[in-house]
């Protein structure tokens, strides 16, 4: 799947996830419909740039609501925050819990870092995948550290939606 920014539109759910965090857009510069007034002058400037720290929470909001971050959703968030798409893409691809590709709403993140690997994480993955099988609606993802090393092997189940649901499984 190629990611094309600018020509993709966010879904209503994606737009709602961003708007729930940021509030409704106030001008076309941040995602509202264009008015004649918007064609004459731009608003936002420093105030818009001061909201850049909301990029990561915005990515979480989209991923939590929908289960992945589409090009349209990423473009909408970038427009709302006046953040370059390349910068947002870099952040979104850095974090292992985010996906830029469609996947089922339920994802089971199984930690495969050193402590969990030594405690049998690969066997956990194999057992879960064989029990669930294809078409189960659950995506098993091998993930970096979940911060539960003392309880290895650890897994985190996330069900996207409103509200998002999470559960930790560790012995």
C-alpha cells in the first residue's frame, strides 16, 4: 500500500478521534470548510505551532479509535496541528504500537524483547496463532518491550473503538 498524503480523506471516525482531542477546527487552515474570509488572511501562526506537542496524543487517538492510522487521518491531523506530514510519518513509524496499514480492530502485542524471549514469548506467539487461526479477527504482533519484564512473557491486547479497551496478560 502506497501512502499518498493530501489526496486521501479521513473517515468520519478518524476525524472524530482528532476533533475529540483538539476540538472542532476553527478555520480552513486547520481542517474546516473554506470561507471567503480564509482566502484573504491566515490565522493560527504561533498558536497553531504551540500545539505541536499534541502530535503523539493525536496519533494515539486515531490508532485507538480505528486500530490503524490511514494516510487521510495522518493528513488531517497534520493539517489540524500545522505539522509537516513527513514529521508525523516519522513519529508514527517509530512507535511499534501504531500501524500505518489496515489491521483487525483487536491486536495482541506479544513482547519479544530479551526477558520475554527467554521466558518463552515465541512459544506464546505460536500457541496463540495456532488457537486463533486466520480469520479470527485478532492480529498477533511481535512487539518490543511492554515494560513487564519481571512478569515475562508479557502480552497486551488492544481492541480499537470508542472507548478503546486494553488488557495485560502476564504470569
